[in-house]
C-alpha cells in the first residue's frame, strides 16, 4: 500500500468516525424532535394487511411466471443438444432462468409463511380479534409455499434431463456439496467469485440493517433483538470466512 492509499484510508476512517459521532450526538440529544404516537402498522382493513398483500402479490406473480416458463419450455418438441462450452444453448438459458425464478418464489413464500406464523403467535394478533384474517392469510401462505416446492421440483427434473452428468438430487442432505464436486475448475472458480460477491453484499446489508434498526428505535421504540441478531450473523459469517481462509491457506 503506497502513501496515497494510506492517506485515503485514513481520511475515510476519520470522516466515518466524525459522521458517526455527529449522528450519535443528534440521536441521543434533544436537538432532533422525536415524533409522538408514531407506530409502524401498515394496514387498511386489518393490521399489517398491506405487508401481507404485497408479499402475496409477489408470490402470485412469481408463481405465474414459473408456470408460464415451464409450459413454454415443455411445449418444445424436445431438448436441444448442448452447444459449445462457451455458448450456452437456448434450453440452458431457459432452465437457468427458471431455476432463479423458482428460488425467488420459494424464498418469498417462505417469508410470507414465517411472517404469518410470527404474527399468528404474537400477543398483538390475539388481542385484536382477527382470527379470520389470520387463518386465511396462513392458509394462503401454505398453499403458495407448497406450490413453490412443487414447481421447483419440476424445474429440477428438467435441469437433470438437460444436464445428466450434473444432476441434482433433492433427497439428500448434501445436495449442494454433491453438485459442487461435479463441477470443473472453471465453474468452481465462478462459484468462488459469486460467493465472495454475495459475502460482500450480505456484509453491507447487515450493517445497513443495524443502522436501520437504530433509526427505528429512535422513531418508534427501542428494539435490541434485531440488532443483536444481525451482529451475531455478522460474527458467524466472518468467523466462517476466516476459518476457511486459514484452512485453505496452509
């Protein structure tokens, strides 16, 4: 690292420390007035129905997209033979796109189900007398998550037919490890780079989430649990990264 890079790093750290100090002072002092009676409860008819409605619409769109994609793919007369290694075929592009859509669909449906279960078990929901809304909401979440699993299994079958030498078995616990062992060196390098990019993105999101919940505590109420959970996730993430780096660096 040259002197210019050291100066830029030092200035960056000093500026971040200054901004953090100013922000902390403003949040803890009486300089910024705090809004009274401000609650986070986005709902029109029922509490939080806007959140559940947005997630439900997203699940419906992703499910519809998956079904249309599967129908368009299976409407072909047969599977196209694999092209060159540098140029994926149209079938490979289609299956890859369907795999990504199915992953997003499953994660969105799982989020819906998790929020339904959390709200259903909360004291707030029991006190508001919304049993009908909660039951219908939970049943819809279950239907969409089961649909996401079925669609994902169909897409995986198409993937296995297209790539028989790299088939994915959903019945084993080490599916990801088995698939990784079937990749060549170039594909493994792509996985490494993608995983590191994901690591950096998640790291940024964790710190952004911590800052968000600090602001949430300032506007609404003190909520230490999300900050603690995000910090623990960050510690575990970095501990795994350092352990793997030390093991492969020997």
